[in-house]
C-alpha cells in the first residue's frame, strides 16, 4: 500500500478503537451492534496490516508507520487486556522495534 493508503487505514483503526472506548460506557439500545461492528473493523484492519508486513517494514518510518504505531500504542494503552500481539505476531515484532525508539518512548500515552 502507498503511504497515504496506509495512513488512511491506520486512521480507520484509530477511529474504531476510539469508538470502542466511547461505546463501552453507553447503555443504549443498539450499542451491542455498534460495538460488534467496531470490533469486526479492528480485527480486519489488524489482519490486513499483518498480511502486509512487507510494506510495513521500512528503514525510515513514514506517515503510515506513525499512524499505525499510534493506533497500536492506543490499543495497548486503553485495551491492555486484549492480546492483539498473540494474534498478530508480525505487527507485535514491528511494534516492539518502534517502541524501542527514543522518540516513541518520549511520547508514550499516559493518563493525566
């Protein structure tokens, strides 16, 4: 995928994750379907990135990588109980390499 396509897909992943976080606190009719849709989207996007690991591994991170890294960091931060790393080992390996970068460590998520 191109840089812009990967950036867009990473943005869609972030959107699904943020909706999952928001919807968890809402007790309304039809919320189960919305949550299921976001979970389906999250799983599909992660699986797509896992299949496209050739495109994800580059010497210099680009905007698509940063978007994916941000989404995965948010997944770790807000959904720590979910074992996405076990389901997507290629992404987990890539994310470990990104997390080792000083710039990543300096901008780690934290509750205020």
